[in-house]
C-alpha cells in the first residue's frame, strides 16, 4: 500500500489540500472493500465505483479482484488524474478503468456489473441526481447484482457548498429512508439496510432482481 | 454615460483567488518536502504598516475593548477583548463581526483570512462570521517582555486519525502578519517553528522578516513564541495572528429584538420560546447546567 505521506504529496502536486478525504484515505478505502466483501464481492466479480475519487477503494479493490474488473467514475477530474497516478505508483495490474463524468453514463464502460458502490456520494447530491444515478445503474447492473451506498438523512444547515473551496456542489436533502424504498419500487429493486456499520453515515443496499 | 461595465471586467471569478495561483504555496505548506510555511513578502505596504503600528500601541483598551477573562466568553456578537500585563505585553482579541477599532487592520485581516482559507481549500469567508462552530479572530499581539509567551505545541493534531476535525485536521493553517522587525523593534527569539522535515527555524533570524511580511504556516507543526525582550523606545514583537476560535453560547447569541422584527414572525417566535425556556430553567435552578451542556455540544 502507498503510505499517507506519499498520497498527500501526490494530492498536493495536483493542487489538492490534505482534507479529510486524504487524511482518512486508507481507512475508508479498506472499509469500502470490507463492506463489499460482506455483501458477497469475490475476486472474479466486476465492480462499479460511483464517485471513485482518487482510487481510494480502487487501490484496495484492484489487487483483490484478481479475475475481475474495477471501473470507477468521478465528477472531479483532478481526483481521477490523481487516481491514475496513484494506481501507477502502486503498480496496479491493468484490471481497472477510470472515467470523468457527472452524468452517470456508466454504460460508457461497456460492462455489466456484479457490484456497485457509492460511498459518500449520495451525501453530496440533490435528491433528483440520486434518482438519476439509481436509474442509470439499472442499465448496467446484472440480474442478482447489488449496489451498496452510504447516505445521511435530513437537511444540513448548508445545502450548497464549495467542495475543496472551489467546486460548486450540493449536499443531500433526503428527509427519510423511505426515499430509497420509493426509488427501489420505482426501478424494480429491493431496498435493504445491511448490518454494516459506517463510521459516520448510514448504509443502504439495492438488490437487482 | 455608460450604465454597465464591459463584460468580464469585474466578475465573481476575477475577484476570487484562482486555484492555480495557490499551487506554489500549497506545495510549500503541505508537501513532506516543503517548508511548512510560505512567506508573502510586503503583504502590507509601508503606509499601511505605519498606520497599524501607530494605532494599537496607542489605544486605551479600556475604552475600546472588554477585559478578556476566558475563551468561554467568545460567542456570536461578543465584544472585542484585551489582556495587558505590567511588562507591557498586550493582546487584542478582535472579531470581524464587530465595528472595528481600526478599519485598516480589519480590512487587511479580512484579506489574510481569505487567503488562508483558500490556501487550506476552504471557501474564502468561512469562519469569518459566527455562522458555524468556529469564528476567526484577528488578534493583535504586542510582546515586549516574555520568556515563554506560548510554549511549543501543535494544533489540530490532538488525536491523529480522529474523525473529529477539531482534533485532527491536516489542512489547518495559521497566519502571522509581522508588524515589527527583530533587532529594530525587539531582541531575542520570537517565533520558532518546526518545518515539515523536522528542522526548526526562527522567523526574523533564520528567515529574514520585515514589517508587512505575512507568513502562512501549518498549524500542525510545532510552534512557539519565546524569549522576547525590548529596551525603552522599542515597539516589541508586534504581529497579528488569526486563531479560529470556538464560538460558545452566550447572551448575545440570540437575535436582537430588532433583528427579530426584521426576521419575521418565526424569528420573533423563536426569541419568545427561548425566553420562556430560560425563565423555566432559571426557576428550576438548571440554567447554568443547560448552558454548560450547550457549550459542550458545540465543542464536540
């Protein structure tokens, strides 16, 4: 694994500051892979990482997916650039693909996925975008697949914000868990609350029949 | 007569600090091979430095500030506060939300605050007004005689790995706006700082500093102010620092009646409800306990 100092140095070289994303990079990357394993991820599976950032999960998942594939998409181009660099530094095998995009065009990977994850993504999207994201997964998830995500319920004091002090974004304003149950009904999915503890957020799961 | 400026002359973007302009300083501040500090030479021009140096040593704080007792007295819309001792050392805890004693210091400090915020990846005016848990002060400090003004310590690194950003935050920066010069205004050590590589430097000795120079530095790194002395006629080690202070609950944390009148029925109802709650808690002898609980909640 790449150490925290090397990750922060690489981030700063991309003009990013060592915020909480980088301060807890290893910890949350490991948590993500562990959560995916708990819902059934195995080395031969294909994995979609929505909001992949700078390969926080990818650095753990690509070596694990020894016969599988990791695909990550993020709206923040700098993170994807940094992710490619970290993947190179970590000498990852070429079983990953990264794309920049904020339109949930997951079909660009040309892959049908066994698992998907969105960690701290729905916390940074308005409800309409969460709906569009779930709708987009419907096109790329295999029957029997699963999508795990973290979320927060309630309206924060500051809804619109400048991510990293520079990029305009919105925080989630989802008022109730029933929002996800409604989405599941709308898109023919099953919504579950897995028995997985997240350090700061809640965890939900969609299963695709 | 033109009634509009040509498009693009003044825009939100052009009036903001561009991300690309911050990269060099960020590398110096945060990279393991960087210094952990970055000096903005002549941040203040001579006229502004002269002005600020003429204001603070001369004012009678009893007329402009309240005597500082505790940081628990920092709350939204609290008065500016001061401490002074018999050795001639003085500190002025000023907040941006108050009418400034000196508009020049206030304006220059707002610029420092915006630059510091942007360098640390924050919106330019965050923690400038008491809208969240912390609010920066612009603390004017004149140290004339001190063996150890503030001993070596690190900030925001109390619990490495903690998810509490008050206890572990690698982005945090502090700023020191120098308003005096070692040798001319004071003697001794002054501001000592540990670089990212662990080597210690003393500003004004190892790194030449002039009045008007601004240093922005990593708050996690070991730092101290020590061994300052002056002779008669010398100003002392004068600088402004920008601590993001925790805002506690206080009597003026509530909207004023005037603000409530402008804020509509909901704000007026809120004030009325708080007054009723205070009265009830007071009658039960629980008011101070409730305040302490509220303070505790805001600190966590």
